C-alpha cells in the first residue's frame, strides 16, 4: 500500500495533466487508507475529490454516494470545519446540477451560501462556489444572477497571482453568460482565459478544452465555420484523453463536430448545385437566393387582407416566419425537416388571437416555434439556435422595405426551438398530456387552454398534433359533468345567495367580491358547455363571447352586469341563472325547472357514469 502523501502527489500531478481517468483508482486507494487510519478530515477531502472525478467521468450515482458520505461524516462526527462542510454541500449541488435535478441543486447551493455568508469567507472555496452557483443560474436561465456571481468571482481573483486558473475559468464562464444575455461578448475574455491556461495547465487539460469549445462557438457565430471545426476537433482530442469516450463532455463536443461538419457540407453541396444562387460567403452565407424575398408574394398581401390593414396579429406574424424558416430548414437539414413541427401555441394573447397594439408594450415579438422530439431537440437545439439567429438576421436585412407591415414583423423576429415532451409536461404535468380522470383533475383549465391554443402550421412528424388533437377533444365526459356541477353550485353560492346577503349588510366590498366570484364561475360554465378550455381570467370574457352556446348572451349580459348599479345587479344575476337553467334543459343535462342552481348541480351529477365520481360531493371539483 502506498504512502498517503506520495499517493496525493501523484493524484495532483495527474490533475495538472488533466488525466482524471487515471486519478480514479488512486483516489479510491487513498480513501481506503484514510478509513484504515481513521483520518476523518483527509477522508472528507478525498471523498470530495473522488466525487468530483466520478462526476466528470459521467458516473453520477457513484459520485453522489461519495459526496453524501463526506457530508454524513461532518454531520455524524460534528466536525467543526464549516468551510469544508460548505464545500462538500456545494459539490453535491454541482452534481445535482449536472444531473439536471435543479430542485435539489438549488437547495444545496443555498445551504452552502448560508454557511459561506456566516463565515464572511472570500477564499478559494468561496470563489469555486461563485463559479458553480453561477453555472446553476445559467442553466436555469437566470442570466442576470449568473453574470452577477461571475463578475464577483473575477473581482476577487484578478489581483491574486495564486489564483490564475480559477480566474481563467471565470473569464470563460463570463463569455458564455454574456452571450446568453445578448451582450457583445468580448473575445478578450476567451483570449485571457486561453493565455492563462496555456501557461498554468498546458494545452492538454480539460479546462483548456472548455476554452477551445467557446472559441469554436465564437468562430461559428462569426461565420468562420472551418476554423470552428478545427477548434472543436482539438478540444475533442483533449477531452477523450482526459475523460474518455463515455463522458458527457466527449459526447457534447462530438455532437458539435458532427453538426458543424454537416453544416459545412450542406453549404458546399448547395453551392456546387446552385452555383451563383448563393449569396457570397459574407454575413448572409447561410441564406440562399433561391428563397423568395419578394414581399409581393407574402400571404398578408393577398386579397384576404385589406390594403387599409395597419397591423398583423401574432398568428399572422408567426405564419410569416414559418414560411421562410421551414423552407430554410428543408434546404439545410432535409431529414430534420421531415421530423419537424412549426406552430405558435402557449402563453401570450397572440396565441389566442386576441392581441392588439396594446399587447406590444411588453414581452411581445414576432415569433414562431419549432417543435422537435426529445432526441432531435437534445442533438440539434443549441446549434439550430445559432444557425437560425444568423438566418433571421439575414432575412431581416433582405426584407426591410417601406412596407410597415413587413417592418413590424422583421424588426424583432424569433424562432423558439422547443422539445415536444418538455412543452406538454410544463403545461399539463405530463409528457403526453393527461389521459386518466385522475390526471385531468390535476391540471388547471387555463393551462390546458395554453397547451392547445394557437395554430399548428405544419407537423411532419405528427407527434405534437397527436397529443394536441386528443386534448382538444376536451375532458373525459364524467370530468366535464363533474366540473359543470361544481360551477353551478359555486354560482348559486356567490350570485344567488351571498350577493344579496352582503348588500343587506351594506357590505359593498364583499358584494363586489361575490359578483366577481359569480362571473368567474359562470364563465367557466359557459366554456364547459361549449367543450372549450377557458383561458387566463383576463381573456375569459372575450373567449366566452365568441362561443356558440350562450356566447352572444354572455357578451351582452355581463357587460350590463358590470355597468349597472349595485341594486340592479340582482335581477341581472337571476336572468343569467334562469337562462342557464333553460340551456341545461335544452341540452339534456336536466329536466328540472327549478332556478336555484344547487338543484341543477344535483341533476347534472346524476349523469356521471363513474360511481365513485358520481358519489363524490358535487361541491368538490
């Protein structure tokens, strides 16, 4: 068995060479020595190093066990080195980050931060914390806080000659974050990092490979595609020697190489085939002149649109972007085009077709979405974002004219690339949308509206539309009936009962609250009767007013209810309830003429087929 000190010298030598694969058995041997010698502090250090090594090699489960063992030693033996304890927690947070377990990652980062703050610590360990927490914010798209932490790390490092390597890491990370903030990311940050690492670690270290990756990204963004490819290949050789071919780092760089090679081949193939049809290899080298930039052929200049129209809504703008983007995708990536879906769906008034000029005062752009299956998304998303940024920028330059309709579109065009399963899981909790009664009851109606609104322009794969069309068939009938009964009860409670009682008590505030509750439940009911998901509350009235069942009545009556005096509202509420009873009778949901809606709720409940659901209290939605 080797002496522990000699063993650690060998480990540190391997780290400087970037040979983490070779470090693994030595670290494990060191851990066993520490356990035999009952050296708790050194054991904690080695468990952390071993966990970090395993993480870099992609062996996440073993890494987690090692880091948790280090933390348990602190907690079980009451070891007082709080900085080392915080560092162990930070290492576990970093592992969770790489596993995309952001909930547990943030929890650990915040716990580590609390300890560092209590110590007023500004040491190397704290700077490592800043770098890693910054990466967490970057991955969770909180770029503002990511940049803030990275700049703090640089301030602490710049005047410390003993911390050149961490400074290089921070320069490299800052470039990535500022790029995502759409700032003019300075090449200087990358060149500073490269210079430091060449001196401190040499050209065969994984940290240097990371800088090469970003330099390759920078070259690609500046249309220097062959230089980009060369840098990625240099990076791959380093990563292969350091981490092996099964590591996440190796696979990531390999994916970038494949993408750039395909991109270069596509450009060269099209150039050979079309010769002078390509624009010269300047900023617009990815835009083919065979695309029709003639605005006279655009859909919004057709006879369907009045020449007096001065604004295109969001869906029309999305269709404009779709037409050009889909042709570009077909030209450049024909196989991916055959698995692509273009749409505009989700949050925003434009997805409902309700946007107007007022909508443009915040969070509004001309946007379309490209939906991909999970495998294609993981493989192509990052690089497609780069390519389409170049393409849309070139398209903007070509289409700027005196036509204000075109100007409004091209000034702020955006193509969002989204995973199909991620989209449906985010809005419906389930990757394929809810299927069972239990699942449907977990998803709020406005989120089902968000998941199914808007317009699908093209779906070559069919996966997105298959889920969408099933959800558009609306709730399972038993759930719909259950919800109708619930809304009837709540309308009776708020409008027919509590509104008047609050007036009798001269409590105008409470009566207004009762009225608002009544209107909300009524609008829910109208949407349920029409088998239409109700949108977010501010668009619920407008949506209900367009529906065939009670739409025109709703448009008129709710406006009158809002504009009438408080003492005239009672009659309008009763008119609404009487009309609801009439509709329930007409549609076959009830034979009762009783106009107090709790009775009607019971009639509807009896129609539910599922016994357990039917026997459930109708005041439960």
